[in-house]
């Protein structure tokens, strides 16, 4: 079982914690992580793009000029795709891009991503994230003491103080243990997580 240090908000070490191998020490499966990231990005797409085909563009009901004798290529409508203001060939239409990932595959992807963070020593376990006031300045001080730049902050439940303090910081995102995504874990350099959030993650994925 991997052991990692536990830190206080001032950056000082407050002991160690033993992480479960079933969650933080699995064999890293890059293919599954890739599938999870692709599914996450696909599910974020709105799929509302739309353009008009030649049959949907208004006008063009009359033949623009006679078939022969003009020296020009024959045309049947001014709304054909090759004409200015005409329809679009194979026009995009609203569609659903979402894909479904099996529950076990998603769990394996989460565990692989968490294990990658442990292997790269990019996980920072916090004793707690209690602040004097929910201010951005407080959060900046905490991140500086932990030497964390682009970071994902994970709490057990929704902590309004942490969310407010980190809301205006570029490259910092807050989330809950119950809503973790592989994309977020891999997208941020540091994975900052509280001790009670670690327990919640292990309860779900162990």
C-alpha cells in the first residue's frame, strides 16, 4: 500500500496516510483512461450545430437561365451548393454525441488516473481545508505553501468556503469525491484531496 504525506494548510507535514492498493496502486491502464476522456469530452458537446441543405434554403425555385446557348454551365437553381448563397453539401444537423461507458470500465479508469498521480508524486493529501475566511487570498496562500500551481481540489462534500475561495483562480478547480472524472484528474498538475475525501473515494472504488 502506498504511503503519502499529509499536510496542513500552512504546508507543514502532519503525518502520513496509507492508501489502498485497489484504488491508488492499480496497474495503470492508459487505453481505458483514454476511452474515459474521449467519452467525457463527447458528452460535453452540445450537438446543436446546424446548416441548411439546398432543399431548405429559401428561394431558387426558377431556373436561373436557359439550358443552352449562354456559354455557361447549366444550372437548375441558384440555391445549389456551388452557388453563392446556396445550400451546404452534407450539412451538419443537431445530433447526440454522448457515449456510454460501462460502470466497471469507468471505475478502472478512475483508479488508473489516481494511481498515475500517486506514481508521479502529484497527489497532496490535506488534513483539512478550513480557512479563516472564504477569500481568494487565503487560497492563494495555501496553494503557495503546498507549491501547487494548476490544481484540482477535492473535498468530501460541497464546501462552500473552498468553492468561493478558489472560484476566481485560473488553473484551479474544485470538485467533490462523488463527482470525480478522469479528465479532471489528468488535466491538472496537482491532485489536492482532503483525508475524509480519500476515505470517501476508497469506499466507492475499493
